[in-house]
C-alpha cells in the first residue's frame, strides 16, 4: 500500500502519521506539505515546499509550479491519498486530479476550516462569549464556508475522517461514510516526568489569547498569587523544542478554557505526565471523546477552584499525571492510529468496488 499525505501539517499530525504508517509492514507513506512552522515536526519521508509570500508574485508562482510537479509525481505514485485541511492549488485542481485518478481518498478537518459558529455557540456559552470578544478565527469560520468546503471534497469522492469535535460540524448528507480518528503523537518522543515540585509550576501558552481564554486566565492567576505559592510561566513565540523543555519540567499545563475541545498541545503535555486543564464541552464527549479522559475539565466559571485544588494537592497532581500518560498511550499513540488508518483505506477500497 502506498499512501500520500498532504498538503498541510497542523500540529505535526501529517508528518507524524507519515512516519507511523512507514512502521507498518507493506506500507510506504510519503508526505508533501506546503509551508513550514517553528511548532511543527518534520520527517525523513516528507517534502516541504514554501509557496512564497503573496506580495512576491514571481516567487509565489514559481513555488506553486514546483509544488504542482511534486504533487503530480507523488499522486501518480500513490494509490491512497490523505488530505488534511484543504486543497492547495487554485480552483481545487489537485483534488480534481485525485478524483480523476480514482484514488482512495480521505480528508481530515481539524478546526476553523469547518467549525460552524452557529453550532459552536449553541453547544458552548463560552464560545458565544469568545466570538463577541475578539475571537481570533472569527473571519475564518462560517456555516456557508464549512458547507462549501465539505461539498467540494464530497464531489471529488473523498471520505471524511475526523476527531470528535469536528464530527459536530460534518454535513452528514454529503457523505455516505464518516470515519473517526484521534489526534496522534509519536509517544516515543515524549518522556513522562510526573509532577514533583513542592512549589508547583503552571505553564500556559497563549497562542490565541481570546480563543484560549488567556484574557480570563491571567487575572485569575494574579489573584491566586496573593494566597498560594506557585510559579507561573507564560510561553509565547518559542520554538517547539523549547516549549517541550519547559512543559517537561512543569506541574500543571493550562491549555484553554473557552473552545470546548482539545488539540495536539494537550496530548503532548499529557504524554509528559502533566495534569492538563482544558475545557471540554459535553457535546464533544457525546461525539466520541472517551469518557475516561483524565483531562481536568475547567471553564471560566470553575477555573479558580480547579487551580486551587491542583495547587494545594501534590498527590492529586501526580495521580492525574500518571493517568494522563496512560490515556495518551491508549488513545493517541501514532503507531496504533496508523493501523486504524491502514484499515480505513482497506475499507474504502472495498466500498469503491
């Protein structure tokens, strides 16, 4: 089986999946990704192409031509194609070629590309609050855009494969079959270092301050400092390796309290054995997030009390940290999920007969 994964690499999920698939006998996987990001992990079986800045027309056009020829060579080689996020060539030419070549094709959506604000605000009052207070992805998210993107891939014969939250935004009438998947990380890259500091260290990464609720988190942290003994580290704009080094030594990882779901950052912190604070809305559990998840579920109304409990209870921090590592090993190990992807492609091949 030959698998091509492209064209975007959010949370390093594309490159991680490529490497995990190559660990399975009988599979050769390659990745083709446009752009690089300091938070992303690359891989030896992946090709990265910079599309260039839009205001440098010649550079951008040349790089797109280069990307097209990389794509054409690899898509002709592959018999299975796995897209993440969206097409990358003008007018969706790339997915039209995939369709014409009758490849077994999956599409994974992971966030703003299909998140429907009309649904999200009904499911979580905190999303309503974020949307009305400078939500960073507001311009990217709307119901019509979500529908049109899904319709584009449906027309090209793709099957969606999505994490639990994204399941909430799928237009089921467009697809005959929907597959489920979890975020995945290379477990071997993350060593468990369970909370051990008497004076706990709390870490937060405000990559999108309103989306994550950083504007609410920071005042609560300042208030707690008046009565509780802990250190707080705010991580912003650091390379991936530096972020991991700091999280490795922390006692509590505070991800987000608004969005209602989690991403790769939560998985990585939990893999390091950290109790991780993150708001998960009930609908995400109903959509498939395992009920046994040890994520410390907190929202703007409960964050203060939640942090007090974690700050003052070292044994609880250790207990949750151990459960977090075990949970990630069970549900988010890229090697295990790669086997699921392999089986999904085999099922698609049967569906197309």
